[in-house]
C-alpha cells in the first residue's frame, strides 16, 4: 500500500512486542475505526499545540491506539498531516464551488457575493464542529508551516476562479493587488473563525457581543472591503 493513503480497514496492526498498548479511547470517538480516531486526535492536538509540538506518541495516546497505528495507517507524520488537511478541505471546496457557480451564473458578480462564497463555507464548517481544523489551518498559515504547500495546492483551482471574478469586477486593479487582497481575506477568515472565543473576548472589552450569525455577517462585510479596496487609488 502506498504511504500517505488511509487504509479502508479500521483495525489496528498487532502491537510491537516492546510497545505498550494505549487504553481504548473514550466517548464517541471510541466507536470509530482507528484511522478516523487518529485523524480526530491529531486534529485536536495539532490545533491546540501546533503540528511540530505534537509527537506521534501523543496522537496515539489521545486516540487510544497502539504505538504502531500511525505508521500502519498513514506511513508517517507528514502523511497523517496531509490526510488531516484533505479530510475537511474537500467538503470546504465543494461548498465553495456551489457558491462560486451561483456567482458566475448571475452574470453580474459583485464583491460581497464573492466574499460570501469565500467566508460562508468556513463558517458552516465551524458550526458543524470543524473549529479545531480551522484553527489548525490558521496556524499553518501564520507559522508558514511546510504543510502550507499542501493547502495552497488544494485551493489553487478556486483561487483562479476568485481572481478571474475579481478582475471582472475591478478590471483596473493590478493582478498582484488582487492576489494580495485574496491572501489577506484568507488569513482573516481562518484566524477569526478558528478562534471565535478569543475574538468575542476582545469585543467584550468594548461591551460588544455578537451572535454567531452576526459575527459571520460582520466578517463577510470586512472581507468584502478587503477584496474591493479603496474606491479610488
């Protein structure tokens, strides 16, 4: 079997003779196949501490799997990270593609519709329990982690669509400016939705409280402003 691909089977390999077997996982994760438990455990730990600060043994212990499981199911830590990134990326890209299709079909794209297509899928993922994954992605981007290349590769086709639509909306805007704005929109979206509690804490200092829907609306408005830039240059 090629490394980096999740095996269809969910059983553990026989433990190494010298390796103690971790206690079985608890909660809802315990009933999942081992490869899924490992991915969920890695997602939580990587989001909390950063990828490089978490050992494979820590992931194994969190998942309640034996010490050989990561290598058995994924081949390496890098392959585990790649599988973890891909796990939710496909869902995110599919939802974003639906929204981009609607923008393109309208015949009259506008910046707020593009901002909505960019932000809303991430907000929906957060509402469905994907906040740790979003926080992980935010950390990869802010830390310029080597996994950023995998994220960029996955987003590239949709980045081309966003660029083309933004060029249609603002034909006089330089290509480098459009790319810069799109990068900043991505950073803001993942940083905000990856740590909503932190943002709410900062807003509370000024007496401001936002519901999740209000936060999403404010973020979409802000991303719209980023994508359009000042009215005159």
